[in-house]
């Protein structure tokens, strides 16, 4: 830790890095260090004077990773139905880029993490952190996504067991991590589906295969980030804990 260099070639004191990241004042950061609440690259730090390289150090306070690069952007967007998951559309159709036009026009190079088809609404993560986005989309990290689906028909009690055991699709078997029925009304069922699959239209294809075509689909959670009561078409910055949870889910 003490030998590493900062972006300008010089190491930076840990308490200064924490203060610049907005964690706390420099004095309060020193108190955190003294109490053993700060870790650098997996090692707990208790003494003053430790210097780190902000470009490479992994710093956690109370287990929460601190993002040191203030150019990184992490957003949760509630994508409305009918909006295409692209930053621009050659056919002039409404797209995610339209909802983020202010940030894009200001020069931020943002991209969406995965996709939601035009008829699916709900939580879409948007960032400029390429490494995090790549890992979140990679199937080996098995980051879970939660959906609420309105389907045709009254769902039987044994369907959850069938979906957890696996359903054969044209591109191979697929399973869910969790399935529950939330409501049944007028010949339709509202179900909750949790899975870490990322194949195209996977929720719609799974439910159609077992005899319950989807009429409405909303993604409500991606890893540790929840949609909550966020208004359709709006976006918000992820808080420090949410970003830390995403990093942790993919081993960063």
C-alpha cells in the first residue's frame, strides 16, 4: 500500500482519498481508520500515514466498496413499455438514449447493462463502468434478476417445482431460482420469477413453454438494486451501497 503511486506519480494519504470520495471529512476519515473500519486491498488499516494509489486500490469502509473515480456513472432507469433498449435508433423509435438525452448531450458515454425488449418495462442499469458492466452480463457470475409477470391462465401449484427443475427450450434447458404466485384474477395470474439467465426473451419463452404466455412483464430487481416506486421513464443515481453490492456480486 505504501509504495504505490497515484495518477500523478505520487501516493496519496488514505484519509485524503476517503475525504475526496465524499465518505467523510478528513478528520472523520482518520477516526474511521483508527477504529479499524477501513480496508485497503483486503487488509484492515488502523494506522495513520498509509498511502494508496487511487487508480488501483480497492477500499472498503464497513465492508462497502468506495468508488474512487468520480467520472464513473451508475444509474437505475425505469424503462417504460414501448421504449427500445438502445442509445439511439435509426428508425426514430423511442429509445433509452432519449430518456438520458441530457447526460448524453453533456458528453457522457453511457451504455446499458444487458437489454429489456421493447414490450418489457422496469429496471435497467446504465453506466460507463465497462468492467463492471461486462461482468454483470457474463453468465458465469450468475447475478440474479427479478421479474413480475402477468400471464394467461391460472397457474398450478406444481409449476414452480417444474420451472426450478428445468424446462427444455430450443436453445437448451433453462431453470429459475425462485417462482411464486402473487395473485390470480379473471383467468390471469401475477407471478414472481427470479433467475440468473440472460438469454434473449428468457422469461417470456419459459412461461410460454409451460402454457402461460406473458401479457405484461416488469423487471423489479437486478442483483442488489431494486426498482422500488421509481416513476416510469425516470432515472436515479445508485447509492454507494448499491454500487458496492454490484461490485461484490461479480468479484470486484
